């Protein structure tokens, strides 16, 4: 039997095995590549997942930091606001201190100073020693302004301090009581500072001589009611009458004012009976030349010193009387006759008259 067919079969089988081996290796290589690709893809997927997780963490941190930054900025803004407010308060306090220092360094107007001196004297004469006025800034028909006063108790152990925008003085003629009333300010006592009530805080003095107070402080003290009848040498004494010493004092003061006026004749007040509010009652004036010869005169029931601060003018206002001049006599009505006093200044006049003027 021939061996060629067997050999051919064996050869074909060998070739098939070789081919199968190569195909198997190729397939194995492809599987390996696929496995490696899958492994790489899984690794990449894990890395991507890790990156995403880290990115989420970073995003959360960023959001948290942004929130903290916003809160810090708000806190800084609040602190800056508080700092500005504090600086403004300190600046205002420093400005008030400067104003207070300037106020204390500023001298008291002479008329106001004399008013306080006289008020002290009147209170001491009545036996009241516990009140001491430190200063006042102005005096007009509304009373004293910018008043500061210290009041001590009878035993001298307690002290009260008054700082008021305004103070009035009123005497009850029937009861003989003086009332000082303080408005627009505060009172400090026993370490406690309290605002003055809207109706004012009253300090009263009993058993005082209201006539003396009204005579010595007519520009400040206002009288209420009527005094009990008083007969002196058969004549009833009027509440507005002044004592001789006070009369002489005011005659000198008014005549000094008239002496400064640049009028054609030199006017001089020769008689003064009483004072009420800001007026002088029952007065007589004469006008003389440089040789002392009388050329004019006036008698009237009421005289006032008028100042016009805006126009810079000072005048005498005469009411209810007679004006005698070289051309004859003329009647002065209740509406008044104005006599200008050129050469006199409103501020100097107010000081010289201790504030006892009327303002136009």
C-alpha cells in the first residue's frame, strides 16, 4: 500500500495545527490587548472618578472659602462703621470740649457780670449763702441766658450744679418770695445728672424784700401781684419806687450814656422816682450848652432806652409828658417820642444799662 496519502494527510494536519497555533496566539494577543485596554479604561475611569471627587471637594472648599470671605467682609464693614461712628463721637466730644473751653475763656459781658454781682449781693443780704453763679452769657427781656450755678446745702455737704439755657427771676409781692426758674439744661446732684423739666426747675427764697430786688434788678426780676400797703410820711409807697441809693446809681449810669451822645445840647436826667420792667418812671431831663445854660427839657411819666442792633442806633423813648424846646412846648403822647443818641453803640449801651433796654 502506498504511503503518500498518509503523508499528505499528516502534512495537512501539521499545517492545520501550525495555523491553529498562530491563530490561537493571535487571538490570545488580541484578548490581552483587550484586557489591557479594559484595565487601562478601568484605571482611567477610576482616575477620572478620583479627579471628579477631588474637583467636587475643591468646589466645596471654594464655596466655603467664598462664604467665609463674604462674612469676613461684612464683619470688616461693620467694624469700619463702628469705627467711623466712634471717631465721629470722639470728634463731636472734642468739638464740644473746645467750645466749652472757648466759652470759659470768653469774658462775661460787663452788664451781665454786674447783674450777677448784684444778684449775689441781694441774696447775701437776705441771708441766702448757698447759691453761687459761675457765669451767664446774655441778659434780655427773657431773662439770663447760658447760666451756670452751684448750689450747696445748708450743711455744705451736698452740692448741685445747674447748667441752663435760660433763667428767669420772679418775685411774689404778696408772699415776699423770690423764684429763680431754670430752663433748657440739666441739674447734677448726688452723682446723678437729670434734664430740667419742660416747665423749668424752680429754686425759691422766702421772706425776701421784693421791693429791693425789683429796684436793684429791674431788668431781671419781674414782680407779680401787689405789695401790702406801706405808708411813708403820710404818702403811700408805690411798688415801683426806688430807694435813694438805687436812684443815684441809675441817674449816674443814664447820664454817662447821655454824655457820650453827640447831640446839639447835652442832655441830663435830673429826676427819677421809680423803675418797672425795662422802664424808668416819673423822670425829668434838661439839655444845656457848653456854658451850662438850659435850652430844652422834658418831663414824662415813662422813659425807656431803646436799641436797634441791626441799624446800630440807640434812642430814648419818652411817653406821656411834655417836651420843652426853644420853639415852645409840645405834648408827648403815650405812643412815645423818640430821641436819637448818635455816637452811642447798641452793645455798649446794653452793657452800660445792665441789659435794662428795649429792643426795636
